């Protein structure tokens, strides 16, 4: 796979798996040298039922999780509470306002 080729070329580079569409990788089938799983907001919700359960499962396998397509305050709050290490959004203005509200 492309991930394996990259790892073989640069074994010290952090490798992140980007799940396509709403799919989720089977955590048990990812190589241990993958550092992070990047997945969609809807993908995290559908297969595992919630962010928390997928993130907990990923952590149990040694992976960090980034959630993309989280463009609302309620989505950001869910991802944060569930332990997401990264939120990927197009709503920069709203995200900035939300972050400032947390730093009171």
C-alpha cells in the first residue's frame, strides 16, 4: 500500500490514515506505526454510534483521531469531549469564536 511504501522510505515520519468519505478503517487492520486516523464527522457517528466509542477504540489500539467536517459548535463540543486530538473545519470564524468563549 501507499502507507507502507511511505513508512519504508521514511520510517521516522508520522503517518496519518485519511479515511475516504464516511468510511472508517478497521482499527485492528491498521499498522501499529500509523500515528493518527483522520475521519469524517458522519463516519465517526455512524459505525461506532458516537465519537467517544470510536476514539476510545482508536486509543486502545494506540492511535490518535482527527475529526474533519465538524462545522458547528455542537459538533466541536462533541469531538472535544470525546477526546479528539484534532478538529478539521471550514468554519474558521465560528471555530475561533467558540475557542475564545472557552478561554474566559
